[in-house]
C-alpha cells in the first residue's frame, strides 16, 4: 500500500510505508495521508520510535497555517 505525501516543494507523491519515517526524519515532507485524513508534520501527533534521537534545536520544517491550505494544494494537482 502506498502512502500519499506532500513534499516540501508542495509536489504530491507516494511512498512505501517503510520510507515514510525516513522522509519525516529528514524533513523532506510537510504532510502525509492516513486513512482518516491528512497529517501535517510538526503539528499533528505522529508515532515516534524509541531509538530515535530527539531533536532539540529550532523547528525547521515548513509549517502550514491551516489544513485548508493543504487541501488547496491537493485539490490543485
């Protein structure tokens, strides 16, 4: 099953489930789609793995102001 993602450049794409965590950790995506809707990285709860190191520096991910903005990106594609 492929997961729909929105990359930092606002392009849509799909990834295998095993690649999603890598994209989140590398700050390469700004959102991904779960069965119950879109998840905005950095705003919505995301499962983490215990072996991950916690980043303590400033937030560098691109932030969305609203979910409506994400929906506009997705509907335009």
